[in-house]
């Protein structure tokens, strides 16, 4: 399905240095993958709705809750650096 010359070209474009043995192995592996996709394309998906996952999952994290912090001094003391009533952080943008 895919030829060794195509694998060489992709490796060159991706700037990968592969040995002749790796070329042969990749040719075999990629051909196998493409053959599998050919099999999948034969399936009738006319009445199948598109999905993002094969199985249903749900988010198990807790929802964010806004809570006011009661003791500002304790919070500021935990900061590596502070400047007045604020956290001091490294500058990331030029002036």
C-alpha cells in the first residue's frame, strides 16, 4: 500500500535519519495501518452520529466555587516575593 520510497520522502521532509532496516520496518507498519483504515472505510456509517469519543466519559472534577479569602496577610506571607499588598512576579513583557 505504501512504498519504501514514500517512507524515505516522509522521513526526509520530517528531517528524520532512519536506517534502511528502519525504512523497511516503517513501510511494513505504515502499510498495515493504512490497510486497517481501508477496512474501516468499508463500514456503513450512514446512520451513525459523529462522536468525539468511543465511550462516554464525564468530568469528575469539582466545580469551581468563588470564596473570599478572609486573611490577606497569611496569603501574602506565602508568596515568594511581595510588593506592598501584591504578589511580585517576574516581568514577562517588555515595557
